[in-house]
C-alpha cells in the first residue's frame, strides 16, 4: 500500500480546509489536504454566495457580526478578484417591524459594522425592483464571493508552498495509537486505490461531516448539528446589490446577485444526515413567496435551479443542551481540542462559523495546533495573497468575461453561450485540472450554469473531453449522463413557466436528437 507522510493532514477541501491548508503551508508546514469529492463540493459549493458585512448578525449574534466585518475587509484585500463589491441594502418591508431598524443601527454601531440610513427614494433608485412599500433602508458593505475561484486560489497557493492537495480521497479510518491520532487510511475514489497517510497532526475541517470523522477515533457526542438550507437561483440579476430584509434572521430574507444570476435564500432546519438533504416542494413554494416580499414579481421571473446545503452548526453537549431551533445557534466558530475533551491528542476539529470567516477559522485552528506543538510560527494570511490572486486588487466585475470574450470574438468557438465560455478556455481547464468529470469542470468555469442548464453546452463539452483525449467514447457518454442526472435534481422542483419550456427543449436535444440513454456504454 502506498504510504504518504506529512506534518499536517487537513481533512476537508471546502472553504475551511482550503484556508487551513493555505495557512499551515504558508507557515512552512508540510501539508496534505484530502477531500472525499471535488474541492468545494460540500457546503462551500452550495452556499448562498454572500460575503457578509456583519449586518445580519448585529442584533442576534454580535460576536459573529464583529468577525464578519473584520474578515470581509481582509478577504477583499487578499483574494480581491473572487469578490464582487455589490454593496448591500437592508430594507424594512411592510412585513417587518419598523422599530427593528433602530435596534439594527444600534447593533451596527456596537459591532463596528459600517452602515448608513438612506432615504427610501434613494434605495429605490439604486434597486428599482425592490418592494416600493419599504419604509426604511440602510446601506452596508455586503458583497458576493465566487467560492470555487477562492478555493482554487487558496489550494494552488498552498501547493506552491509544497502542500499536496488530494481531491477524491475519502478518509476511511483514522489511525490511533498511544492516545493520539497518527494519520488516516484514505481511498482514491477515482481508482479505488487505498493509501496510508502518516501525519504529525490532523485538522478536521470536514464541516457538517465532522462528527463522522471523529467517530473514527472513537469520539462520540461531538455537537456538530447539520442545519439544512435551500436556495433558488433566478435566471438574471433582479438586483445588483445584496438586498436583505431588515429583521431578525429568518427564511428567504436575502437576495444575492452573483455572477449572472440572483439567488434567493435560505431556510434553516435541522437535518438528521448531512448526505440526505432533499429539497421539498413546500420549501420551494415558501421561498418564492418570501422572495416576493423583497422583490414583487420575483415569482414571474424564471427560476433556474434549486439546491440545498448543510451548515456545520456547533453546540457541544458538553457545553450545554442543544437548542431545538438551528436558527438560534450562534454563527461563530469553535476549535474543538480533542486532547482536552476526549483524551485523544494531535487532533483538532473546526466547527461552526461562516464562509465569510473562513480565514479566521483557519488561523484559529492552526494557531491551536501550533500551541500544542509549542511552535511559534505566526499566521501570515491576514496580509499575504495567494499567488493567483489579482495583485492589483481588482474585484470581480460582471462585465469581465464579456470584455475578454469580445477580444477573441472571431478567433474561437463559443461553447457555453450563457456563461461565455470559449473552446480554448474549456480545453485549458480540462488539461490543467486533469479531470474527466463534467461537474468538476462546471465548478471551475461555470459551464452549464446559465438558463439552459447545460442544454446547449454539455454535449459539446462531452465531445471536447473526448477530443482532448482524456476520455474514450463510452466514458465521455457516461460523464454526460452523470452530469444530466445531477442537473435534473436541481431543476425538477422549479419546473414552471419558461424553465419548463427550456427543460422540454433540453429533453428533445438529449433524448430526441442524441438518444443519450442508448449511447454505447
Ligand atoms: C444554505 C446555506 C447558506 C449559506 N450561506 C452563506 C453565506 O451566504 N455566506 C457565508 O459566509 N456563509 C454561508 N453559509 C455557511 C458556509 O457555507 C459554511 O460555513 C461553509 O461553507 C463551511 O465550509 P467548510 O469548509 O467548513 O465545510 P464544507 O464546505 O462542507 O467542507 C467539508 C468537506 O469535507 C469533506 N468530507 C466529508 N467527509 C469526508 C471524508 N470522509 N473524507 C474526506 N473528506 C470528507 C466534504 O466532501 C466537504 O468538501 C451558508 C450555509 C448554508 C448551509
């Protein structure tokens, strides 16, 4: 069996794990990161897209608000081109208590969240689709963040400092000896090969799956509560600013413009199993109704896709009984020291937190490891940019792709019309990432994420995969089928109006013209 050795093993390749690998590698540790799937395929790739200003938490969870305001500023500096500086609005709709606005302002002042109350007419000038019956409006520094790009920058940065990044490597068992974790047995999910990793220290950044990982070291009862939320992507930017209802956090109260779409979300209910988070029809209906309160007419817009993610909320039984309502749980994070809690050394778990605070979470996790190792190398992630981040500090801009595309308009084929992906970019991504999975490619370049949901681009992409020699015919066909099945899961709960017509058209293309179900296997 292949044996690998590292000073630090990071389990989980979401926002937290990628940030931890970057932090530890930058301090000079020899790091291996493993994820059972593609990077950011867990909760991080299924979140709402919001870089929090902190405004959402100023009344209910001031510590989380303070963390967000600081980390928002740091990420804008270190990974600027993954962030769109949309700005944010908090608005009081007719369904909200106008007095909450005063508590909100007070909370912003107490937690240093920059805020300004503006006239309603000004808010409606900025966002003409917002409910004209709002009675108050406040501006904050919300943004949106492309997490796939961010995780790629962080892991490539870690790799540039020697880290080995191993997606599709599932932890099967933790090795334990003399009251400490000494590494893990992992399986390459693509080849079936098993490997042994000997690690000086193990950082558990597996989010909502954290309890499953520590269970492998005989640790029970760790209070990571999976909190499910659903979101719906609408097919264009109904707003260009993040729009929040000015109220205590509740369902369907934020609309986030991200890239070419806007996303309404979310819900928060306890899930028994982080791998079993179905989207229910009543949740979809309620979410669209909630969206109407913010932007009347939202339901008439075309809903592209619905999906669910699962928060790793932390409420340790050893620190008190778990709250019945997942909304009531704090959004701050906690490092669980298993030597103190369970008598198992060289293992730490990160739990709770937000994507916005991923850098701070990673810093706290690696600091805790350093304290145990009596190592005084400090974190450098507050100021250092990963090598691929834009050195000029430019933020992501909606028009960037179109501008690049226009420069090469006559030179190359357009493969994905919705997301403006040319053939060269796609081929380069396939070669560079060495992946044969169309869903992985979707995450890298947003292939198939527009209104046709892959209807026009996916058969072309499957042909290109075949053409650049990564896949033989049957394997390319299987990859296409897998992609279509995955997309279908997110489309069927919102099949009405134009998206229903689109689904029929896609069906005619794939079943009627290409007969995909009977392609040679
Ligand atoms: C509906 C919803 C909306 C949200 N919206 C926002 C938002 O707008 N802004 C914000 O700041 N935060 C938001 N959050 C919170 C944020 O998404 C999470 O806090 C964050 O993504 C967690 O990242 P993570 O890396 O800890 O977990 P994950 O991204 O889930 O990463 C854990 C990884 O561990 C891997 N793993 C599991 N088991 C194994 C194993 N056996 N072996 C190897 N790997 C394994 C998984 O594949 C996964 O990739 C939202 C959360 C939800 C659920």
